C-alpha cells in the first residue's frame, strides 16, 4: 500500500476510508478472459495471494499450474459449476479489436462479446446469489474518441467513433450488476499495454530489421500507454480500495505522441534508423473505419489512481520500452 506521503492532499480520514480493505484475503478469484495478455499476468501475480483462481474460458486447456479452468459460453449465458463461490471477479473478455477487418459482422461480434460477457456474469451472480466483494471489468481509453492530445480524465464524456460506442455500451452493461450482491464495482479504461508478449512489439520486428519505422498520419496524436507491471499492480490497488463504484484510467501519467513513441522504439532497436509517415488518407483507404486504432489519439490522465496515491514503477516510455524490447 502506498505510504501516507503519497496521499496528494487527501485527509487521513478519506485515505483510511479508501484503503479500509487493505488486508483483504482473496478466497476465490475468477477471471473471465484470463488467457489473454493481461489475464495471464494477473494469474501469475495472484497465484500466491488467492486461495483459489479460476479462469472462465470456452476452451479449457489447463495451461496454468495450480489454476482451475471452467467452461463458459456467453451466447447461452452459461457458466460451469464451481466448488466455491467467487469473492472477486475480473472481466477481461472480448473479441480481439485489431485481429480482423471491421466488417459489419465483425463489429457486431466485437460489441456483443463485451456486453454479453458482463450480462452473463451478472446473471450468474444473481442465479447463485453470490456475495461478491469486487467486480472489476475492462474498458479502454477509446471511450473518449479522438482527442488528439487534449488532457482528459475519468470525468470526461464519451467521444465519437466505433471504439467509443463499443466502450460506452460495454460500460453501460455494468448497470445489470446487482449492488445488493456486489460490494464494489470498478471499470478500468486501459491504454496500450506494453509487454514482451504484446502484439504491438512483435508486429514491428520485420521492418525494424531493416531500420525502417513508419508512423501514422502526422504522428502528433497522443498514445496513452501503460507497462504490464503497472497494470497488474493497479488492479491489485483497486482491490484494496473501499469505493462502491469507480472508473479508472489505467495509463501512465506521462503520455507521448505517436511519432515519439515510434522513435523511442527505433532508438532501442537500431543504431541507424529511418522514420517516415504513412499519410492518413492511405491508412483510411487501406483499413477504412479501423483507422481509429492508429489515427485516434487520447491523452488520458490516471487522475483517480494518482489521487489515491498509486505509485507507477514505469513512469517514462524509454524505461518501459527498454524493459519489453
């Protein structure tokens, strides 16, 4: 837990109220979408802290030692049987946003996979009358739409575009959670997660071998990013708070432009390199509406985490990229 010197002006009373559950022992942690990048990191982190960890998956394969896997299906809203009820649920489920082209059919899958996951978990909790301490669900900074580099915090309204609409409906589904059964609810709006296993890093390998580093558009759109280490510890932090409901930007306080982001990668991988722009019109012609993923910018500040005294280990992009490249 952060020390009192990091309270950022909070009174002792408020500070103690935020952290009233600081010594909570996790009996049964259930993670939906636990086989993804963030899910695997959370499993590894909490293996020694939770009495039992269960991953909800459509394809049980027992890939984690000492971790249980249970089948679930959001289409039919079914969740397999468990020996013990959950006291913490983390929902990371949702079809990969950048994996396939955004056809009308794919856009429907992207939206439904997120909304239906929350609805399935909500119904499961109600059906079994589970008493859940924490329900934590993922969202994304895409909620804000294209803000270029304007500073925005968790109080900002949702923006325009398909990503913003997905996030808006995704978060709205939280209303289905019964507050009489779930004590604390948190929505985590993730920025780009940096990890040795992230697709962003691996996709740059072919061009980096030649010292070529393209950036998109004018490159001035901001990139809200966060190191996987800080993601895990931010989730752990949220589980120690006493907020009934809270939205968090899970991003580094130090945002960077897309062009500078690419340059930082180049500096770490090559002695000699060449950065160049792929014009916006070319990207729009190639991928259509999906250009939102690389042309839209957000300068999402983690105001709530900072106010609660959370300490980031990776504040600056150079150190974060150096650790994962």
